[in-house]
């Protein structure tokens, strides 16, 4: 039985480490940070046969790719999945309830208690076990919390009972009887926030079952709005408070492979009189039989007589140490706790073969003397793969998209800047004080566990990378003669054209994500950045991976952009428009010094509900003592037809605060006004109208069918950014999914008398170049297609027309170079919206 451990993604500007354990029959994924789904697509590997996802912590760093991955799994035909993680896992999953759900898949959450001391955990009870692997977990708290009581985290009743039975502990006397959950939630005044303890945990499990009931035989992506199979009472209310626990505690995992039986010695069996036949088959199954040998002597023959010694199981360790304060607890877990068998001497150590340790190291951890000493305690033949941001390079992750951008940079270096990357680490590794088999973590590294081999780079991944060889050579030899001609002619047309004079010409639109539903190799999901010179930035939607797109676009200056980000607008609750929001808000908390001005967030109540639930796990800016504050603005309260209904003092605190905050936001950005408009989609959705004091205006459609509401609200727009999900020959499908075609989006722009129209949010059916539109006629607005990482000033929007054929030719070249291999999944049938 062969199996391996591989690095799907490493620590970089747009990914966090993800390790995949692979057998022929199954896969197991450890950590799913942002862009995990897209990393699978880029690598051309698939996620089929995935049985489990294991999280070392819950939060944006290690788990923010889970919602998109779950729905992609389900839409690809996966029907069941185990998800293991530390305390807070159930809360983390329940937070997603309004935008992550599939009725064809069942999910089994395994929340692992993390408040017990490392040496108090039973070391013989796996948290997960199947025919391939046994997974053991070691809680790693910070030093100051390492003495917490084991009562801090409440295990689900079934798991608590199982651990008590298997560890020989007697269950404590039960508390006074409480009514069952179904009785509690059936009460008309049911409020989930009143639940505590076991009841709160059971409510969270109830929510997860509602999200993933596994009741449908196949993925259901209907033309109607996708709904939960069942939304129990209280589903739209805030979650119960988290029990007292140290959410900074991480989990270390030990993955123990199968014990392979020794080979059957045929010659020895025949010498003992055990010929081929039923008796030999019984011995092979582990039985002892009686035979008569050639010497006429009757004897008992068992497996030990004819079967060689079994092979010790291989072991993989995954250690997540986010700070130096975690090091003492980690070391203790190996010195005298549950993981001592993988480190010290003695008979237990001879029962397995540790092959590789993956070290996920936070700031200053890898350089800490105690951590180096910890690493050197392992045997010399163990391989160490280290993910430490300061000690690894930052190569491009999504090389297909970057290679196209590199080519287009030769067309227009301002509109198509080369993504930021670095092939050198900030710090070098001092190998003198480390084990000899220490390597930096790199994506696509494969370590064969059985049969054992040293770490190697996946040759297919190397061959698929066209970007890095091109930048290292300094040449674009892959630019065909046809492309060179198209590039030259396009630049000539631009040079000869009369430049239109546009109000707001220096306002820049950065199209961070231009796809819909799911990411592809060339297009990330929704995200558009609006840069107002001298004032700040507005982010329009934030699909998964938006932070990474910002980082690749701005490099080290991304922190300045984050500080100058004044407003984020989330159009609706569908995941491809906001799953990346929590990551951005969490990163904003790291700004030092903290920003002096708040970030204004415009969206609807469902988005704020999930963000406030999430804030209990990780500070996003909603707590009173948050380092970087978020000020909510309800979309309905700044509706373009809202003329101050009921006065400024009506409504709840969010409503009152919204109107005051909108005024402050306008002052900050120099706006005349900022308003929303309700549009027509499967979920409640809004568009946005931004009008500046200088006279320019930008209208953002959100997801919608063609609607006159948008025309009226955005009349005379300088720029309309409109979704164009479907081609013109798919009008019926567009209507069924409540989206617009290219032609419909252009017609809306013409009707509102927009000067420029930027089409975006393209279906995964068009991962590269969208189908062409009709030639522009005199008096028509400028029409441009959006591409990831394009930086287009409103005054330069017209250039995208002359560039269109050249861009298309570049994609044709790339298709020839790559061989047009199909992606892992049929993207046309996957929908996370």
C-alpha cells in the first residue's frame, strides 16, 4: 500500500499551508486557508475521494477556504465528509449557515477539546480512524493558558461518552434534567443566545445538520433560488455565546498509516507441509492449522511460522505553532504527553516510523532557540518541512493567470502590472543549528511515506509553471508572431486615437476578481477596488482570495492600501461575494499603529449577523475594544429613494447609526452622496451608487437581472460596473439564475446614459476571454471586459476596446502552450452563489 504527503499550497502572499495525505482510495486535507479550491485547480490535482478535513485552528488563517471548498466538494459529487478541529469548530461552521449549504452532502464535525493539559490526554485514542489512517491530536495552548481547567470546553455528549468509555473514566453524575432540544426550539419565544453548555453545542450541531443533511442523491443546482432543506426556528438569530476556552490553542496532528503485514514465505510453508490450498489460506488470514509434513510429523503452523515481520506504520506530524508562547506546551506534549512516543526513546518508539514533520511556524518561532532544540530531538532520518513567512520565498502561486498578465504587461504596463512576487526569502536559514533534513515548505513538494523517499518537487507542477521560467529568462519567447502583430497594432491604434476628456479620469478601478460562483485558473471570484485619488479606497464585494489578490497587486504597499481602505460594500449574502471579507477585516486588525479612522461596511442584516457571530472567534472589528473599528451601514438605510423616512431618530441602533455613518463616510471620501438600490437576484441584493463632489459617479450593479431600478438610480453614470454572467445566447439560463447577459448589461448602461461600461462577474464557462460583443457605434458608451489584476483609470477605459483582439490572441497562445487540458471539475455545474 503506497501513500504520500504533499504540499498543496505553502505560506505566501495569497495562500497558507495546506498538506494533503493521499492513498489510492482516499485523501485527507490538513488546513484549508483561502484559495485552497483555486490551488487545486492550478495544480491540476483533484479532490476526489476526500474523506476528511483537519484544521489545526479555526479562523481566517487556517480555515477561511472551507466554505467554498465544501460547496465545491458537494457539487463535484462528494456525499460525506468528516471535519475535525479544535474548540470553536461547531461555532465556526454554524457561522456559515446563511451561505454554505448543500442538501446532497452530509458533514460530520469532530470538535476536539483543547483545554486539557497535553500530558492529560489519552494517547491511545485517535480522534479519527479508518482503514488507512489513525489521527491523533495534541492541544497546544499558549504558555499563559496551559493550566486551564478541563471544564473550559464542553465536548458533544456522544464524544465525551466515547472518550470516557475508552479511557476508563467514570462519567460524572448528570445535572438536573433539561428538556430536549426539539422541545426548546419549538417554543415560540425560542432565542438561541440563551443556550449554554451541552444544549448550545447540540444546537450548533443541529444547524450543521440542517446545512448538510445528505438527503439528496445528487447535487441540486436548480434554476430557482437554492434554499436549505430545513431552516429551524432560530436559524436567523445570533448564535449562543462561546464557552470559556482559549481560542488561541492550536492542534498538532499525528497521522499514523497502516501496519503492513509481512510477506508470506512460500518455501518455508512448503517445507513445513503447508501446501497451496484451504489450509494455507486460513494461515494467511491469521489462523493456526495442523498439517503433516513431508517427514510424516504432525505439527501446528501459524502466521508467525510462515509470515515475515510486519512493517511499522509510517507517521506524519503536522505542528502548528503560531507564536513563541506556544512552544512550551508543544515541547511538553512531546516530553511527557500524548506525543512522547514520536520523540523519546523506549519500546513505543520502535512501533512506528516517523517520516516527516511539517512545521507551521508563526513570527519568531523558527528562530527561537528552544524550537531549534526541539527539532533536533527527532531522529536524523526524519524530514522537516518548515513554513515560516520570513524564511520562505514568495513565488507566484497562480502561475497560469500570472503568465497571462506577464504577457499583457508588454501590451500595456500600466493597465496590466506584473503581480508582485519574490524568489528570495527575507531571512536565510541557519542550517548549523537545525536537523540536516530541514527544507523550506514549497508548494507541490511530495514526500512518499511508503515506500519512503526524500521530498521531491512534483514534475508536472514544474512543467505547468510558465511564469517563473519566463521572468527568469527575461524573454517572452512564447509570444507568437500573431500575438506580436496584434500587440503592435493595438498599441498603434491607442497611440493614434484622440484621448477623450472624462471627469474623474484619474479614478482607478482594480479588478481583483472577475469570475462568478467559483474561482478558475484565470479568474478569481468577485472583488473590485475603487481608488479615489487623495481620498482612499472603496472595495466592491470581497470573494474568497481578495486579500491575496490585493497583496499580489500592491506587494508590500498592500498595508498602505489596507490603511486607506475607507469603505467595503457587500452586495448580498452569496458566498462568492463575501467569503474573503473576514480575512480582510482580520488582517486590518494587524495594522500597527492601528488606523485612526474606522472602516465603513455597507451591507444587509444577514451579512452583519454572520460577521458578528464570527467576531466571537476572531476579532474582525466589531468589539468595543477592537484595534481597527468597523462601522456598519445597513444597505436599506441609504437607499436612493429613502428621503429620511421617519426622521433620523427612528429604528434600532444599527438603523440610526447607519445614516450618521453614511454622512461621515461621504465627508471622508469627498462624496456628494453614496446610495444603494435594490436589484433583482435570488437573494436580497443591492447595487451601489457613488457620486463625487467633482461630478463623476460610479454605479455597481451587484448580481441582478436587467432592472429599471438600476437605470433610474444610476442615471448619467460616468462608469457602470455591471455583472455579465452569461453570453447573449443564454438569455433563458441567465433569467433562471437571476443574472444578466453581456448584451443586457450593455443595454442597461445605454439606458442610464453611462459613459463607460465595465463588464465583469463572468461565468466559469468563460475562464479566459468572454465572447465578443458587437462593434461600438458612434454615440455608444465605451464597453470594456474586466480581467483579474487590471488597473484601469476611468480615463483609460476606452483603451480596452483596441486591446481586445490582442488580449484574445494571448489567450489563444496560452491554450496552445498548455494543451487545453480540462480542469478538474465541470465548472459550468458548480455554483456557490
